[in-house]
C-alpha cells in the first residue's frame, strides 16, 4: 500500500486521513502548527470511532487499526519523502499553497503525485516553473470527503498523463468518486453548477417570487432527493423517453427561462440582507456548528444507505 | 376528513390518490378512459402494498384501509361534487385542462379548492373568465408525489387567500411540503432552479470541460448528497459563518462565473447528440422504465431514512 502524505491537519486534512487510512494506506500528516497537529490527530481518532459506532466508517480497516496507520510528520520533508501521493489541505491562500508546493516538490520522490485540495486555484499557477510541475494537480473534494466522495481532478496543461490516471485510480480505490476536467476553467466543475443554483436563488428572492424558507425547501423535499441518486442530465433523461425526447418537449422553454433569468446578479445589498436575516431566524450564527454536525450525521446515514 | 377529487388516473393521479387516502381522506378518482380508471386503480393497490411491505408507506392508514377509501367516479360531476379539494392530473395540454376546469367548476361546491398538477400553465390562464376563477390554483408536484413531498402552489392574481392557505394546510396535513409562489413567473420556482442546472450542464459539455459520465457523478456523489437534507442557500450559509460571510469570500467569483457562463444555450445540435449518446450507452432507451423503478426504490429508502 502506497504511503500518502497529508499537509494541513484542519477539518479537510483530518477527513482525507480517514479516507486513506481506512483503506489501508500508511498516512504521514503534517501541520506547521504542532498544537493543531496534535489536536487534529486526536480529532481523527474520535471521528473514526464515532463513525464506526454508527456503522458508517468506510473502507476495510477498523478505526483502531486505521489510526495506527496515521503518523504525524514534523516537517514537510518528513511528510512527503516516502509518499506516492500527497494531498495538500492548507488555507485557501495562493502564496501559502505555492510555498507548500515549492517545499513538497523538493523532498518528494520523482514519481510522486502532488494534489491540492483548492477549490479555485489552477494547478498551472501552483506548479508553474517548478521542477516537478508535471506532477502537480488539483484534487478538490467536497466537505467532508469521508462522507461526500466526489473529487474533481483538474490537471494543468502540462500535467503528466500518468498523474491524472494514477490519481483517478488511487482515489477510486479508496472509495472516492473522482471526475476529471479536460481543461482549467474558472469554477472548475462543481462550483459552476453550485453557483448557477446560488445565483438563480438570489434572483428568485430579489424578484420576490418566493420566501427564503419556502425556496430552501426545494432541494431537501424535492429536487435534492433525486439528485442524491441521479445526475442532473440523467434526471431529465428519465423524465421523458431519453434526453432528445425531453428537449423536444421542454428545450424551447428552458431556452426561454435562461433569457428570462437575465443578466448576472451580484450577491450583495438588500437581497443578501433578506436571505441572511431569514436563515438566521432559523439557524442563529451561534448554532451553525451544531447544524453542521446535524448535516454530517445525516450524510453519514445517507452514506450507509447508499453503500448497503 | 374532507373528500378529495382526483381527475386523471395516470401515474400522477395514482400517486396523489396514495397521498390523500393514506392520510385518511375519502378519494373519488376519475378518468375519461374507463379502462385506464380500472387498471390505474388496481395499480394504486399494488403500489401501496409494495410500499407497505418495504415499510415506506406514508400516512396513518394501512394499505387495505386506504384502498377502501378510494372510489372510482364515472363522471367529473361524480368526482367533484362532494370534494373540498380537487387535484387535476390530466395530460399537459392547455385545451384539455381548461375543459376539465370548465366542467369541474360547474359541479363542485362553492367553497371548493381546484388545483392543477401542471408544471407550466398559469392558474390565471386555466381560470380566466370562469365562475369559480378565485378558487383555482396550480399545485405542481414532483414525481411521484408520494415519495417526493415538494409541491409548488402558484395562485392566480385573483385567487382567494383562503384557497392558498387552505391548500397549503391540507397538503401539509397529508405529509407534502408545499411552497407558495407570490406571483406567476415562467418556470414557476422548481423549473427555474432545475433548468439553470440543466443549461449549465449543457455548457460544460459543449465547451468540452468534462465527460457526460463524469458530469453526472457530480450530484449523486457530491452536491446532491447535501441537497437531500439542505436547501441551496442554507448549504452556502453553513459553508461559511453565515451567508454574508460566504458572500464576502465568494460573492465576486460567483458574479464572475455568471459572466463567464455566457449567453443562453439552446438544448439541441451536437451537444445534445453527445449527451444523449453517452447516457444511452449506460441506460439504453428500452431500460428507462427499469431505471425509473430503481430510482423510485431509492427514493422510498431515502423517504424512510428521512422520516424515521
């Protein structure tokens, strides 16, 4: 089993450590803050035991065994030097991430795969001019990756083919669902879909078509139930006798809806105030952490349902 | 318990009959094709027994009792004359639906609520000039309503307030999740969100950013898992410390993504060919029904999970 290096021991790094260790991979995890490395490592164990108790721990290795596979590293050098694959999970800051990659590529084996968890920085920017620039990709997860398997792999134009195929294979083998972008475009893939939805929601509130509370029922009691199992395109395919049939029925009105939707909307001002206020009435700011915990518990239940 | 009239005994009508009868409402169901009325009524029983066996039958009334509450009607008059609420579920054709409402309003009690299951015809068009025009609304479900509780209520400008509040209350009492539009706009609410997604998917395929197979993993292994429990706006709210914080971090790039997304796209031509072909390789046209059955089985499992 190849060794995996994880740089950054925050929530994302902890979750990646669960993903790889429960699949049997030795993990070396590093954080530039030794206190965070300690508390983060403890949090990994707590989480794995919790998941195991609920029957929602993935992979083939039990919590205590998996935790034994995770070893703290006290430098980037120590973290990456034996790694076949490195997952960087530091703060979303270009200068910081670039520095991490400069150091990681220096000490990693020549045939390493170096992946960033970034949701918006191109691999070409992170890798440009570096000696191992052909070994660096983006592998952007949704949070937390141990409950939400999707990972989008965004290579740079110069990334070696074997890094793309190797990362896809490795991520698949540990139970993730990698998708691969053929080119670098802003928003990658996930955010383009997610924020097309966000923007349309803002327009519906701005135009006073519906209340915030009612609009936010649309996913969890409607569309989202299907999307838990089906892709957006397949959903339409099944709503008629295939997609050509679907488009012959609804294609014109979908074109019209786009026209009606109008120019881009800025997420600010009175519309943002209204949305923030109305959600805050239901979920006060000091209850967000509790609600996230609830979300992750539901995700764990759904994970079990989908994998039984 | 108020009597409910259902006009149309196809898949949608059958599902509405399950919704109301398992909550204890007497149901009178009508179809202008007597053969379809018979086979449709039998299908209701089969479905209810199946759901009961799986532990996914909703409501408080057992399948055999609920089925006893459903009586065929052999005319629209018979269907609606004792009904407090009527749900029209005939084919998506304006002339046909208008004719149904002309007849239904003639025989229904004065204080009836008359609802259409249409996904795109305004209540104002269906009701204009009719004697009971203030009693007519759209109550558009997602299919099948007995597994997907969302219903969007779209009143006409002249709909009586007590019809809107009464329909919301009744639908809620039988376990649906009604949302109310404050005005009639094309696409209502559901289709505006659903087709913002569809359009962005077409653009991602047209621009060769990703394969169809990878793109359709995005919902069932990623965003859709969250959306099974959380609204789109709440999702963003939880991804930062509230929505204002979220917009301060990502608002500019979401605005940029909308600009980058460019003008409306027609769902036709080479892009449609590619998508149809690639989905068809996975789900041939003659396997669509089987896949729908699979979808509904998964929806029933999720329904159980969400209601336990």
